[in-house]
C-alpha cells in the first residue's frame, strides 16, 4: 500500500506561562476534527488556518475513499515510500509543499545510534 507522510508546520501561537508551544503534539487534530472543548487553551483557527483545515479534511477524505490524498483542486502529495518526501502543512500561500523533514530532524544522525 502507498504511504503518505505529513508534518504540520503551522505554529499554534499558544503561549502558556511564558512558554511558546509552537507546533505541539496533537495540534493537527484541531485542523481535522471539531475538537472545541470548553475551557481548552487551544486557540481558535485563524481564517488562513481554517482554509488549511478545509484542505486537510478534503485530502484525508480522498485518502480514505481512494487510497490517495490527491484530487482535483488539491495540492499534489508525493507518496512517501517511494520518494521519502514528507508533505509540509502550513497556512497561507505556498504553505502546503514538500518539506525536508529528515534533514530538519537530523534523521541521518539518529539512524546511526544503536
């Protein structure tokens, strides 16, 4: 089966106790599901983030229906298993594009450790 990988690159803007959370674990769920929880510290999506959310939901839906997130009017999403490419997801013009995730996260270094 084809494998598609992504990395959410959209900063949450959330700061708690002076600590910026940036792109935190499960922040992507805000973009895929209505996870509004009373009293939650997660910020509301901006209009640009809402547009990113709509694209993400369409691509996840296409993937569930067809096995590929690609479709008419959607950004091309390279298959990870053949290319090693990770799709970067951020709001705004050009925000959805392949990202050098392995380089950014120093995967070459980590793969040398026992």
